[in-house]
C-alpha cells in the first residue's frame, strides 16, 4: 500500500501549489513521468524521491504514511509547504482535488474542433459548432461557440451561444464541464471517449444540458468532436457553423449516424457510441 500512499500524499502536497507544471519545472522532473508518480503507476527513484521530499519539507518515511496520518503532519507545520497560503474556499479545494486526480496527459487533444449534435431549438436538424481545447498553466480548458441560425439565413436572425470550462482526463475518459458564458444561466457536461491513436481524428460521447426552448428541459444527447488542427483560422471555421439539414454537405454522413439519439430497446439506457 505504500506505493498508493505515496501517490495520494504527493497529490496532497501538490494541491498547495498553483500548478503541477510549476512543481515539475522547479523539481526539474519530466511532467509525464511526474504524472505516473501521481497516479501510482510508478514510484520515484531514490534520487527523485529525495528531491521531492526536500522540496516539500517532508521526510521519506512520512510521505509513505496513510494519507490521513500524513495530512495531520502537513497541517501541523503548513509553513514547510512552498507557496502555501490561507485555506481555500471549499469549491476551490474540490476543483483542485479533481485537477490533481486528472493526471492523464491531454496534450494531444489540444486544438480546434467542429462539434456536432442534434439541435433542440430546431428538431430534426444538426447543430455544427466550433470549439477549442487549450492548455494554461498545466491544466486544460475549452471554449466553444454556436451560431443558432439556419443555413442560408442571415447570422443576425439567430443567436450566439458561448461556452467555456475545464477538461479533465479521469480513468480513461475525458470529462468536460463548463457554463454558458453570455447569460450564465446554464451548466453543460460532457463525457467523451478518448482516442487510442497517435493522432486525434474524432471523439464521441454524451452531452448533458438544457434544451434551447423556453421550457428548458434537461436533455442528454450524443455528440461528436471532429478535430481540425492546432493552427487554423477561427474566423474561417466559424463561418461554416450553424444549423443544417441532416443531408447537408456540411454534415458528414458518418458523423450524422453517430449522433442519432436512438435507444436500443434491448439495452434500455442511453449510451454513447464509440467511434
């Protein structure tokens, strides 16, 4: 158990710092290697463990203790933790813990995407949005924008819908959580399958939010992210966003098949379709 205790305690120590990337830079330890320490997949070498213990001001035998015992030691001498400050608000501590748990490397997912799912405002039509996943201070976030206007009509006839939030890799799934940026009256959550290829092409999963109608029913629907690249023109990409008929040239038939919201009667629950 000492291997898992070490990983748990290392995540606790890192929660006192602004970012894991900053810890890695100051320790001069590779981020991917450090992530393996945090997940418990690998234990540090003797040299790296000494560096880590010296950096945080703890002893080798202490960092191998059960986390409850170790936490009491840390709390009894908080000044040994570099960068430690006043206790954070509970919601910030919750997010910090999630980010510490999200030790999977998401760097290959950085870049721009077209996002496809069936529109709740225009039933039977496909909404094509534009989004970006990006890294900031060692953590990953997203932004996306939708033009809620029918293809062939003026953009002034529709609405703009913006989302932003955080991206976490937990236990081989990608979790995306954020809020509507303009009205700030909606939270949105997604769970996506990762890709096991070196290059990202498409990601599929489920989206949970509320409908665009005045009734604002909670809805869950299938969604596909189609990767565009890291360096593209945002303006040009946005021009191709909007609400389209299912047979439009702007909607790949394979994508349309993956976002159809049908429930298999034999399964009885709504599931994402892996690509």
